[in-house]
C-alpha cells in the first residue's frame, strides 16, 4: 500500500484533464504509451491504477489465477498480419479443430425425400422437391425450406409455416 497517494484529489484533478493530458498521466502510471485516445477509457484506467497503487493490487491468489488464464489465451487486440505468427507446435495427435466433416443431421420435421411441396404465392404456384441433401427449387439446391421461402418472397419466413407444414395457431411446447 502507498498511503501517500490521495486518490480523491487525484481523481478530481484528472476530471479536468484533456485526453492528451490523460495520455501523459497514463504513461506516468503504467510506464508505456496508451493505444487509446478515448478520454473516458483513459480516465478509468488511470483511476484504477491510482486506486491499485494506493490500496494494493490483486491478491496473490488472484494474480496466480490471472497468470494461469493468460497462458491459455492468445491475448491480441488486433489479428496478426499475414505471416506474422510462427506456426504453433502441438504435441503429436493434439489438434484444436475438427479434421473431418461433421455429418449434417436431417430435420425430422421434413417430409420424406422425394416429396413435392406446393405453395401459391402472389398468384404463382411454387413447387419444391425434398431431397436427402436439401430442397430443390427453380433449378437450385437450398439448405432449408426457410431459404426457399426467402428466395420466393424476399423476406424472412419460417419455411415450415410458409409451405403449410406447421399449424400457425398451435403453440410450441
């Protein structure tokens, strides 16, 4: 603890500072330049630092935990430029991403493959065919009935509701 810092007086003085003066205060308190010129952010960071210096920082336990967390996270404010990061060496057999495609499960609410669905919309009859791998409409394959409904109407629709597969008055349980 540093009892020589009068935090209320320092805060009152900082409230009158310009962003440039707060950047200088930040440099004084943290020993480095600030990346931000935002006055509110600079004020809060400097106020936190003053309080930390006056009353003591984090407990030893909290510091240990913070260091453990920091080891597990890539702390970057901006993504690395292309080629800036060296390749990460991982132990054999350890990967963080899936190496195979994840099988897409078929929605149980869809009718059986081969079923033809029709919908009259603005005087035109639209017909779609349900396939194993999607919905075929107007010469294109869509991933969902909602995507087809969007292509037809230009707006967002629940595809099951649009094609009459769901009762609009029925409440979902």
